[in-house]
C-alpha cells in the first residue's frame, strides 16, 4: 500500500495495532482504518485486564467444572442500559434461572465442582504449575467417565491424580506432601493411586533422587557446598547401581546427611528424617551402605 499524496512517494507505511489504522509516516494520512486482526485471541488473566474491554473471556481450562464455557444469568432484572425489565420478561428470566440451576445440579457436575475446589486449594499450598493442574484435571475426568468415584473419596482421587501428574511432569512432590495439603491420609491416596494405575493402564516414571536434594536442603538451611557434594554422591551411587530399586527421597536424604557431616554442618539423622519424611533407621542403613561402597569418609 502506498500513500496517495504526491509528496509521499518514498514514505514508509505503518500499521497501528491499537487503533487498527494504516498510516503514512510522512504526512500522517490514514490510508485504511479498522483493519481486521488475524492474531490470536487474547484471554483475561487478572482483575485489571478483566475491567478492560476484551475480545474474549477467560481461557478454557479442564480444571473448571464447565471448562470456562458456561454463561451466568445475573440476579438483577435489568437490561444493558440499567432499565428495569417488564413483568413478562422478569418471569421469563426467572424460569431461565431455574433451568440453568437445574442443569448444573447433575451428580457429574457436582463431583467436578467439588474436586476442582480441592485441587485449587492444593495448588496454592504446594505451588503446583498450571500445566500439572491441567494434567490432573484430565486424569480425574477420565476416572470420572469410568465411574471410579462411586463409593470412593473425591479428595483422595484428586490427590492421587495430582501425584500421577506430578510424576509425569517431573515435579517432585511426595504422597506425604499431597496428603498434608489435601487433609487426606496417605493410605487412602495410595489406594486410589493403585486403582488409577490399574484402570487407566498408566506407566508411572520414577522420580530422580537429585530432584529432592534442593527441597530437603532448603528446609534445613544446608549450604550449597553440601548440596553439590550430595549430588556427586548420588551420581556415584547411580553409576555403581546402588540407587536401583531404592526410594529416591531416601537416597537424597542420605546423601545430604553424609555431605553435611563431611562439610561440618552437623545435621543429625533426626533432622534429616523430619525434613524428608523418611525414618531414621532407613537413613542410617542407607548411609552405612553408601559409605562402605563408595569409600567415603567415616561419620561419627
């Protein structure tokens, strides 16, 4: 597109993305206005953006019972200009509100609504990424289609779905972490976890021990030097096959116990056990095996 003015033969034409106008940079003439936007639809993510005019509403997500696609009939009997509706129109909207409420009262909708309230609370407590939450909602919806919620606990099933999603995404969260955040019991969550793995034919990857080193160390305030040494100990243990079939959290806790003792930070087995959720007996036996197999400095 070129400017029609004779004095603007070599001018540059630009497009204003806010106003949708094509302008001549030389004379300022508007060559086209209100052009179509072929970019992606933008979503509303916070209150400030919500107050502005947006071409779309909030993004669709599996972590909402209606996936963000439903409409809400307001309680006010007013039109867009603020005028009161007529008597007949008020009756019409009252009937619509009744049917709208009945359409959302199905057992499936109630189950999803309760499940995602619990999931959102756990997300805030454990700082779970949105991608993991989406995966959790997907797994729960699959379980719901197979009617796995009958006779079971919605909270435990959500927690088990979240644990599976965390494992698949490589986000280190233990069953104890999820149970504490969801106010559930590890035994019940484990039961629903086995049920999900069996019914949905899942293959869960194993956690890497190194993923838990920084979490345990930050809880106890262990220094960076000890953390690096713990990772070296874990790498050596993996090379010799000492970590195969072992609890990754126990291996991470044991390597931190050894490295902190070697570097003079003096963390006791009880402190490490409380921070990692592993028993002192397990840490003691793992530490003895690692020290003997890797030829590490003896710990008093």
